[in-house]
């Protein structure tokens, strides 16, 4: 049997609040590694507290890449992420370091590890037309349109997710084929590294729920609402007609904070909605991770030794 001589990488995956950042930093320190963030919220500047972005002290413990790449009033695509991430990984490997891919965004992991399915690039004219239709009819109506031409995608995309509704309809209008057809095509350009996938997931779901609640309360104490105030005050953000449609604002916690500051909910309802939304995100992340058949699962609180043994067996001493 031929020996696999590809460079190594470790992917630290898991639902939100499962301890990925601390684990990634520990591995980077132990294995002379550098961390590549695989998180769709951490790419945005100004989304710090509410996204649990590694702070200055954490960044000082290990090099971090792919943080603060994009202004929050813009969109950052999975294709853009894959391009930037591969550049970072190539640079880390070239310097003889170990890439540690850490985050919870499944689409970003798929784009980086497997390559994206061939699909037409964004078309500004089509997007503008869809945005105008949404302003007139509402995104729920466009979601109903999507259900007619691509029921598989409509079942997967929530009616309150305008970015994905827009992209799915855009692809259909540009190609005449549903986006689900394109997504079934094999990805182009798998990452040429041998990757150990570690999934951090508490065996007791109640433990994860408690961590989510405690972390959100800690974010509030750290000034999360002040952070959202500052985002809203940015001139470019204030000029956006529908800020709640922005990917950055749709990040868990930020949408609920925006609604609070708009006066649509009170403080208690805001907290409850944000925690519930975070739990739902964790549930979706776990569902996606179960499809990663080559990943190894560990309870981050109970199975340190077993995970350490898996890492030691993978990375030569």
C-alpha cells in the first residue's frame, strides 16, 4: 500500500459553544500549529463579542487567520472564503507549521476541504431584480416561488433566509437548472492535505444548552448591546435599506439584538429569542456534522485523553 505523504491538518469542528477555540489554541501550542477560522461570522469586522471571536489574549497564544476580512455591510461568500482559506493553508504548510481548521460553519468546511460544486458566479443584475421583487412581494413569496422550481432547496432553506433564497433563485434564472442540481455535482479541487476531523460535542445536550446560556449572558455583561449600537451607527450600515437581510446582521444574536434596539421586543424576550436561536443553530450544526462520516466525535469535557490519543496517533512526534 502506498504511503500517504500529503501534509497534515486537523479540523476542530462542533456546534457553537462546544469549546472549539480553546481546543484549537491548545493544539496549536502543542503541535506548532496555526489556526484558520472556519466561521461565517468571524470574517466580519465589528462582530466581536456576539460572535465569540478570539480576543487579543487568545490571538496572542497562537496565530489566527481569516478573522476580520469583510465589512459588515457587505456579503462574504463561501467561494471567497475558500480562496482566502486555501491561501492561508498553503502559507502555513510552506512554513512547516500545522494548519488547524477551527469553526462551526459547515458550508465553509465543505468549500475548503472538498471544493465547491461548479455553479455560475453572482450576477448583479439578477440579484437586483430579485431584491426589487422581494421589496414588493416579500421574501416569503419568493420562497414560495423557489418551492415551485426547486422543492428540495426550498425544504432546506428557511423562508426567513433571504441570502440563500436569492442565491437559489438566481442560479435557477441564470442556468435553468435548480441549485440542488448544481450542489449534487462533485466539488472541484479537494484540499490536498490529510485531515483529522475532530468533532467536539457534549454527550448530554443539556450541558451544551447550559453553556450556550452562560456564554450569552457573559456576552451581555461584556457589552454586546453596545457593540450592536456601534454597528448600527456606522454610516455605511445606516445607509443599507434592509439591514436585517445582511449576512452579518443575520448572525445568531445580532438579528435579535437589532430587533431589540428597533423596539420590536423587550429585553427579556430578546434574551430568550437569542438563546433559542443559538440552540437551533447548534442543532443544525450537529445535524450537518453527523453527515461527516470520517469525523471522530469526542465529549470535550469527558474525553480529553481519548482525543489526545487520536491526535498523537495522527501527528508523528
